[in-house]
C-alpha cells in the first residue's frame, strides 16, 4: 500500500511493489519507479521540477534507512527500509521478467551481466545498454527508446545516480511502448563488483552506509551529505508541525 510521508508516495512492501508492476504489464501501460534515499528526499524539497518528476512516478521504494526512523518518531508508525539493490536482486532472481539494464560503462555492464547470470541465466540474452556521459537533457531519448522497444523488456533498470536517473526515466517514458522503468542508483556497481562497493553489513545495520560511501567517493558524496544535513531538520520540523496540527484538529472534532 502506497503511503505519503514528507510529500513522497512511498511503497514499503516488495510484494505490493511487484504486484503494481505486474498490473502495469497486464494492462500494457508504462511507468517508472523511484528508489528514494536521502538524496531524493532532500532534492524533492529543494527542486520543483524534480518534485514533479517524483510525484509522477508510480511510487518510490523507501531506500533510506533513516526515513523509517523519522516516521516512527513523528507518526509513531513502524515502517521498514526497502533497499533498491535488494529490490533489483528480487526481480532478477524471480526469472519471470524480461529486462534491460541501462547506464554504466562497458566494463561495469559486462561484469554486471556475468554476475547477474549467476542469479538468472536468462539474463545472457537481455539488453545491456551503455549510455554516453552527457547532461540529462542531451540524451537521444528517441534513439534509446528504439533500442529498448526492440528488445521489449518488462522492466528497464536505470543506473545514472540521483537526481539524474529520475529525470532520465521521466523523459524516456513517453517514448516507450511497454514496461516499467526502475532507478537503482549504484546497484549496477554493487552487483558488477567494479568501482563503488556496498557497505559492510554491520554499517548497514547501524545506519552508517553514508560514511562508507563518503570514503568510497568523497567528491560526490560530501556535497550530497552537506545538503542533506542542511535541509533535513527543516523537512522534519515541517512534517512534525503538520502531524501535530492534524491530530489537534481530529481531537477537536471528536470533542
């Protein structure tokens, strides 16, 4: 069940997310899914254009380990993180979908294909599409869509990093004939074994993945963390005030 917190439509259940994908495929519609971490939450509240992109998605998987903590403290509700990397693993390993993997360079895609074939041998005959390095507005969306439409995948995994990959999916979607696109961030690198690696399990458990990613790629991650630290307190404060006001109004009506 999709729920709205901090303005974003979150899906916290993998089974429900899969069911939504299946329904899109059944009726022959296209759509895209965001994998929402702290970067997306932060950018959503700073950039109106990006906010429209996220709002027009089917929903956002809650990839942040902190958002469930915020929800528990503000709403008193228990919700769980749904890692985008785990979501990709689940879909690939089910062996029920045809897929395309878009983004990353040739080296990453080759290693990604080799490793994913261990989960699902059918991946060998699926589309792995390298994208040029350019601004999101400069991609040849019609040409990219033509390649994808020829392969006719059920699911298109996109790995460009946030917020670029969300804009990419929104621009690509009108040109696709079928299928659901899913932005998976660094999942290609994690599964390829090339470049950035996933944080150790103890760091994930302690909500310290951001420290690992800073050490892996400081040039990229330090500015991201700066903006998250700068804006998140305000986001939480506004959400707390909104919830408090709603509860007060409900209490007054009951009285």
